[in-house]
């Protein structure tokens, strides 16, 4: 497992070609898990199952490799501006997935309760190749600009090459949080 915590500065690409044979099935390889935004002990070691609301990472490199990888966004904000390849991506409570890159997720991206997806680094486009699922009580933040209606330029665009599912319950809806920049918005004009 790889833990990326507050203060991390990653230059270049992450390439995972290591293979660990599964102890349960020798014909399969274990998945490498990359955790973003956990709290840490005084010595810098991660505290499993915790969320660091102050975590912020804008990563413009690529994450690739021949071994299976999964991403767990556990706290703060993780922005992918390159191309990242995962079996699955989970956005946990207190975490935000953003950026202007491409997330390839074979088994999809899941935004859990109190997790957030907000495309771009402000206004921008996040591409997801795989299914996108919003769980009850999760949030999709969309920024819009009064100066136009072009997706990815004047408003956030989450471009999903797969199915998008909003799973709501009566008392736990999925929230779409629309945030406007200062300016004069025209009544009746479609911005997203």
C-alpha cells in the first residue's frame, strides 16, 4: 500500500510494475492500494481509517503500471491533471475528487456519503472512463461563470464515458452544489 499525506509533493509519474502474488490465489496478483488524505502520526506514518481535511494534492503526472491499483481518497482534495489508471476509485466522506485530467477506472468511481466530486481546478473538465456512482448524501459541485455557457470553459464539465448513477434516498439525497462566480446571470439561460 502507498499512503500520500499532507505536504506531499510528487514530481513525475507513478509507475507500478511490481507484482505481489495473492496469498488466497497464486494465479492472481494483489491490488496495490494508494491512499490519499489520511491523517498521520507525529513520525509521518499514516493512521488508517482517518480523514485529513487539510490535505491538498494537485498532481499533474500520470499513474500507470501493469499491476492492479485502486485509489482511496480519504480526506481533503485530490486533483488529477494527468492520466491515472485504477481498477476503482473511492471518494470517502470528507474527500473531494477534482482536476482537469483523465481517470480511467475499470470498476468505476464511487463517491460515498459526504464525499464530493468537483471537476476542474476551479472551472474545468474531468474525464472519467468508467462508471460514476454518487451514493446517498454525496455531493457533485459544479462551478459556473456568467460570461458564457461553454462546458469546461464557463462551467465545470464531468465527462463520463460510462454510466452515471445518482443513488438517493428520501432523507439522503445526492446534492448538486452549483457555485456561481461574481457576475450578472441571465434568468432563463442554461449555464450547465
